[in-house]
């Protein structure tokens, strides 16, 4: 894989939050979700990242490739047409 979507970057840009608010547990918490599984388990982390991506899509985010590898160097891919973001998520008062 030479191109991918960095969900942390996409989340921060879409919800307009600083990079210190893009840790996996913080992103889940801000979206009103709990971490499912064992922390730092590759499979469980991947499932939780997928839950975040699904929520972002539901909120209107258009996920795009934002990082790539070129000549062994990590490079940021800028969007040719910046997308409008949504307001930062708020903790729900309660969830069913």
C-alpha cells in the first residue's frame, strides 16, 4: 500500500479539532462511543477505527487519501478541493 487515509488527520480536519484530540480513545469518546475490545490489540484497534470512519461518513465526511509513501518518504497528500467540515462532536446526554 503506497496510499492510505490517515483517520486521525481526517477526523481532525473534518471536526476541526487539534491533533492532541485525535487519539483513538478520545475520538471514540467525543463521538459518544466506548472502546470495544482490548486496548492496543491490532484487530480491536482496527475495528474501532472502522467505527469512527463509518460515523464520519454518516456525518457527511468524504474520506480521501491523505498520505502516501514516495521514495521511502512519508508524504501528505493535499486535497485539490478542500471540503467543508462539520462542527466538533459533542457528548450525547444519553444513548440507547
